[in-house]
C-alpha cells in the first residue's frame, strides 16, 4: 500500500558558515589536523539554504560571528515551540558565546518569551519535537536536569533518552523525527532502557543501520514528505522511499568535519497556532 505523505511549510533559522573551520576538538568527528575549506562549506550550505526555499519553506538568517566556527550549527542555539524559546547553554567553553548571539537574534525579532536556561542544554541538538512530545537526549552534552526545565518552559511533556556512543553525541545524530508520530533512529546509540522506551512509543519506527548512522544519515530533516539527509546514506534513503517519503540527498561533507549535517544546520521556528476565525465574526 502506498502511503500518501504531505509536506507542511516550515520556518527555519540558519547561519552561513562564513567563519567555519575546525581548530578544536569537542566531538569524535572533529580533527584540527585535517584541513577545512571554508569556501566549500559555504557553497554546500548555500545549496541546502536554496533547497529549503525551493520546497516552499521560509528561512531566516542570523549573522555569523567571527571566532565562532560552530555557529553554523544553528539547531544547537535554542529550542522553539509555540513562540516560546528556551535558549541553549553549551557544555564546552569553545561554543559558549554562541548562546548570547542567538538570544540577541530572538529578542530582536520579537519573541516575547525568551528564556536563558539554568542547566546545560544544546538546543535542538538534544531536544526534538515529535508531535505533542519532546524527545530529549542526554549522556554527553545536555544535563538531565534540563529536561524538567524544558518541559516547564516549552509546555510539552519531555521523554528522556540516554545516548551511550560518543560518535552520536547529540540526539539529532542518532534519531530524526519524520512526522508527528513517526521517527527513525539507530538503536546502538542508546542505552538499553532508552531502546525499550523507543520501541514502546514507536513500534513501527524505521531502524537505521550503523553504516547509515555513521555518515550522519539520521541528522536529517523532514517536512512530512521530503526528507533531506546526507547523500552518503543511500540505504536509509531507499528505505524512506519504501515508506512513501521523498528522500533528498544533500552533500554537506565539509561541515561533517565539524560533526554536523542537515539537521545541525537547521533550527525550526515553531509558532503558536493562530485560531481559526469564528463564523459570523467581525472582519
């Protein structure tokens, strides 16, 4: 049976990698000894930016800041739900200055509820909104105590998941939300307890192979129909197509040197629902 998938217009925040390089190591994918090409990183990023617009999505840009090479990974800057913004507080000092830069953007762009956190959290790196719940990672970056803070600020129940493989240091490297009630993930990235939680919540989830997870195929973004993912994750793309999704391979190989791919480069701005007009009401 063919499943009919429907894309929904989304609103994203991105940051051009004008200052991208790898000159420190805070995850297993980063190697300062390997050369990086900033111009190539920008070119690859520009293709992703254009693709979102071609698919009908709205993309805002935050200005990159010199000296913050990881600012391109905008998903880590905050978590936004219903126009409420929980800012990030980074684990490593190398990224700490990104948080005030992102907070200034949200405050300048009219977000009334922008909350600086008490506990370490790395935005949508570890908080993934899945329908009415938030899947929340911990184990390497985000403090477990921040989960209750996210639940309070964002107003949605939080399901904690523990990561155990340092290659998958953020939740968004090991799991992707495909639709409100559908996900894909790599079981080996999670503790046995968290694997049991995921099996209970998502018995029909698409399970990724280690091969596809290692090329960051799960650091993907779905609009409900189109799934943008690392073009090297070909097996995962085939399986998405079998489920009625439209996989779109994206080459972000230069930004992968910093430990990120499609989702890392994309922060979703989820707005409060606008009530439908009441019949017979004032125009």
